């Protein structure tokens, strides 16, 4: 949750591939599980009293994570900052305090664990061969590793929340609809957060497909 997860990108960058996968897929979910298992049942009064602040911090985390990820050139940092935004959707669903929000939070926790872990594995495969995680060094990779880039693009599409992917339901349909009841206000917030969550994924995928304006190298 913003602003308490500023340590996360540095931890992902310094950790080996297996450590990043475990951190993203398992350890991050322990915090949100704590909200569900301990915070809400044991201290419901405090949760209700801090509800507006927690909801706005979740929204701030979604926007902050998406915009900061968009500025990254290191693929691991890009995925790490996007995780901050994704977990913002989880906490937003939890503190909607209704069934639809909790269902969406649980779905997004599973979605994030699978897709983000897969992305870290994909980045680790390139890093083991090139010793670089820069988007510029991976530009045009699709010409040499088409199958790999196909899977990478698929996972980035899932992270972006494209229609017919599970991230769309966990990110938009459940937490946001359960929180914002007014159609106009809810649509604006959903569009803003969802766009921030998808643009950085498109940016990274375009670089690996050779569509981004970067200079390819022969390091891979």
C-alpha cells in the first residue's frame, strides 16, 4: 500500500529471479491476507474509522505504481512498480467492505501471483543470457526469440487487463464497481487506474517486439 511499499522495487532488483518470484507470488499476499484474516475481524471499528483514508491510499497506490512503472527502463523495476499498483486494487477491494469487493480482491491476489511471477521468470531468462535488464538492450528480441516473446507478450497483455483476461475481472469489475456506486465517478476512476496499469505493460512489450524507439544491441 502506498506509501509504505517504497522498498519493494529495490528488493526485487537486488533479489535473484527465484527470490523475486517468491516475493511477488507469496510474500506480498501475506500482507493482504493479514487485512482479511486479522484486521477486519479483530479491529472492525478501526477499519471502518480509517476507511476513507485507506481507500484513497489504495487509489494513490494504483496511480503512483502505474505512472512510476511507465518511467522505468529496467524491466524488473517496471514489474515491481506495477506490483504496487496491482496490490492497490487488492486493498481497494478489501476496504470496499462488501462481498463483491472481497471476491475481487481474492481474485486479483491470485491473478497477480501467477502473472507477475511469470513475468519475473521471463526477465530472469533474458538476464541470465545477456546480464542486462534494460529495455533498450532487449529491443528487437522478437526477431531472435519469437516463442519467448510470444509468451512474454501474452503475460504483459494479462497484466494490462485486456478483455477476456482474468486481470480485467479482478481489477475493474469487482473492486471498483463495489466501491464507486455512481456511474460517472466510478467510470473516471476505473479508467484512470486501469490505463495506468496497462500503458507500462504495452511499453515493455513494444520494446521487446522491436516497436519501441530504442537502439537494439547484440548482447543477447
